[in-house]
C-alpha cells in the first residue's frame, strides 16, 4: 500500500475539486471552481497545483497553451490513509472510542438502528 504525505488544507481543497470533476481538468477550470469557495487568485491555485504535482498527487500535461491535470492518488486511497491516521492518533485505533466520540449524547434512534444493521451485515460477511 502506498503512503502519501498529509496534505495541508489548501492543497486538499484543490484535490477535492479535482476528484469531483472529470479529468484531465485545465488549470483555468480549477481556478474558476476554487475562486467562489476560497477567494483565491488564479496564481494561488497554479502554485497549489504545482505543489501537488511535486508531491506526486497529480500529473500535468500541456495541450496547446493550457495545462491539464489528472489525479495520480485516488480519493478513496487518500481518505482510507487519513482515516487510519485519525483513528491511530485520536482514538488509539479503537472503534469503540470513535463511536463514543461520535455519538456521545447525539445519537438519534435511527442512527443507532442504521449502525446496528451495518454491523450485522459486516458480521454476516457483507463488507459493503
């Protein structure tokens, strides 16, 4: 399994945009999508894209005057890694600790029913 560096919030925001779009995606389009959400200038986005290429998260290809980007690291792979890191750091890999933090005083009956059904399916061998 590959290990990826943890992304700062700004680079993660750019990856979220790219993971949510059809790729390859132009740097201009990424900048357009980032502007309303973050208020970044195009140059800021271009800098972040270059950092992500340097870290191995993206590949870029020049087509005419425009540069296009595609993810190398898939969203699910990165999320899986970061979830594992979160579990290790904050909950000492304890699912019970995570559940206590998530549901302490906030669990609705329907949440608990859904969670119970999910656990039963996992126990019966359905890994979805």
